[in-house]
C-alpha cells in the first residue's frame, strides 16, 4: 500500500513542507531511512539524522526549525510520536482485514459466532463458546467450552484459552499465551507428598487489555483471577491464581505475581519484578527492575531492590553498598590505629 504525503497530512491534521505528492509504502527509523519510507523526529538527539536520512517523508513538530536544508518532505504535526503511533495503528488495521473461516478448523455446533469474524486454520472453538463480532482467531488457537470473547478482540496463533474464561472487547492476546491453566495449588500430606487442590474458578480479562507472548494467567481456586480494563502485560509474565491486576496497570517482561495478590490501578512494574502472595499493591505504585516484593505497598510509593524498599531509602542503601570496599579499607586502618593507641597507653 502506498500513501501520498498530502493524504498522510490530511489524516494527521498536519501540513506538508515539500513535495505533497511523494509516496511512501513503509516506515523506517530516521537514522536508517530509505527512499519510499516515512520516519519521524521526536527526540532532539536524533535531529542530526534528519539532514542525512534517505527517508522520503519525515514527521516533525509544528514548531521545529531545521538548522540546515533537508532533502526529504516534512509533515508538521502537533506531536510526531503520537502521529506515528496513529499511522502505525491505521497500517496494522489495514493489514489485518482478515475474515471468514479457514479450513480445516473446528467450531462446535453449540458455539455462537459473531458477524465478520476470522477463524484461522486448525483453530478450535469449544462447546457453548461465544465469539463476538469482528473478532480474529488466528491459526492453532484453542478456545475451550463456555469461553466468552468480546468484539474486535484478536487472539494470535497458538494461544490457549481454557474453559469458562471471559475476555472483553478490543483485547489483544499474543502468540503462545495461556489463560485459565490450573493455579499452583497443592496440599501437603502426612507422608510428605502433595495432594492437588482442584482449581474450579476462571479468569476474567476486561476490555482493552493486551497480553504479551507466552504470558500465563492461572484460573482461580474459586472465584476469578481478574485482569482489569486497560491493563498491559508484556511477554513472559506469570499471574497466579486468585490475583487481581488493576485498571491501566503495566508490567514489563518476566514479572511474576504469586497467588491471591491484589495489584491496584495505574501501577508500573519494570522487568523481572517478583511479587509474593497474599499482599496488596496500592494504586499508582512503581516498582523498579528485579525488585523482590514480600510485603504490601501503600498507594503512590516507588520501591527498588530485593527485598524492595522505599525509593529514597534504596538509593541511600545503594550509595553505601558501592562504597563498601573503601569503607572496609577505612575500617582496617582504624583498627590498626586503635591497636597502636592501646599499645602506647599500656606502655605509659
């Protein structure tokens, strides 16, 4: 697909500076721009690339003033970063206009399928499942019995959605995701072995949630594991049984949340965060990378470290930690001086 500068500007409510009829068919980073591509300049650190890029069109802010002549066509917009996001979204939607039911695939006769859906080859839709209109089910997806999937939701190849799961509208479930697998529940017995505790609950994913590739969300022992509206989970995350993740909370890759923990809304977790079970993380909490959280955190706090502690205290601790070798040398020197002073005092 090709788009002219004038059409792109109209879509973004921008203005063209240069050849309004020049066309592009792809996007590129400004430092790697090639003819026929569109790039953007949002960070001033990358301005130097504007004067040497081969990209045909570059998005810049309305108040940007180039220091040197540029060879590409500029489109001036209010926010280049937001504008490129809008363009990429439009481009992706155009690419994903799939519909119909490919064969071989299986849809149970008791399932309810909405208008305009896409079901890829080798997908399975179980008994009494409900799939909303314009949903897209990619090849090799498994959808169990009594699953409900909302309108415009996309489930990419190889995802497994266990029985009784509920997924809202406008969600994106990436490849390899498993939703509704058993929670890790085992009761110790007198002989030292473990008896499995049946996990009879489900998972509820509310509207506008995105779940990254190979993330797993366990069903609850009883009741529901819940991912609230607008939450964004990265790849390779584990959410255990009976957890709740609040609205618009974001989590980076390799985060793990143990069972029955409640995470508030608008939280931000960096990569490799570990959260203990049966605790509460308040609204708006920020947790730094590789932090280990074993206690509840009050709303609005920022914590770092393992075990996690308040941001300011953690920074002071890190300063001391980095100085430990020097402090050790100072301690040894002080011990020598004290020994010498004791020796002199004994001589007197």
